[in-house]
C-alpha cells in the first residue's frame, strides 16, 4: 500500500495530515509547524504524486503568497540555483502558474528543490560555514511556506475536503 493509499484508508496518518492541512490553511503559511515537520511532510508526499498533481499543488501553494512574497521567493530561488550551478529559465515570473512549473521541473530530480532551498550545503567545501543545512533550509519563511504549502495541497487534493476529519 502506497503512502497516499494509506491516507485514503483513514487512520492516524490521515488525521495527522488533515491536522497539518488545517494548520497550513488557518494561519501564515510559514508558521504553525516546525521546520522538521515541514521537511518530513514534504518528503513523504512530494514524490507520491505524478508531476501534474505536484504542479497543481505547487501552483495552489504559491497562490497563497502575496505578489511581493512570490517575488522575494523567485529572487531567493535564483540566488540558490546560481550558487548550485542549476539553470533556471531566463526570466522566472512570480506568477503562481509559471513559478509552479519551475518548481515542478526542479522537483523532477529527487531532492533538488529541497536542497536548493537550503537542505544541503550550497557553498563550496572550502567556504562551508558551521551552520546546519537542515535548519538553514527553512530559515527563509518563503522556503518554509512553499514546501509546507506543496505538502498540504498534495494531501488536500488527494483526500479531498469531504474526507478530512
């Protein structure tokens, strides 16, 4: 049984994920959960759906951010991509649909998006700092909001509003 089948079947995981979706939808998208919870939820659900469902979830999550927040996220994404030698499309618009597709393209390489947002050490070894990359990933509220949002929207779209309990 796959992870999403497990959610559909009900039980403690479904309640746990429904609670996560509720917390995401009730407040600021970057608050209401720990960095570790966001990383765990994103890791569990992000590759459990096909690219079109992931793209839809990314677009929905990005639409919850203000245009200014999306512009800030694009800048951060471009900076992190450049630091890792990852090529993004020439001009990334801070619009949910276009930006969601960029995230989906990055997501196709397992771990790439998460690592770009700070989950791995983006600096050359000789410049590596003593910071912890796991806590650095979500030092940016935008990175946390986007990863939490994608995870929450995947779950919401899979179990549907009528099945959340």
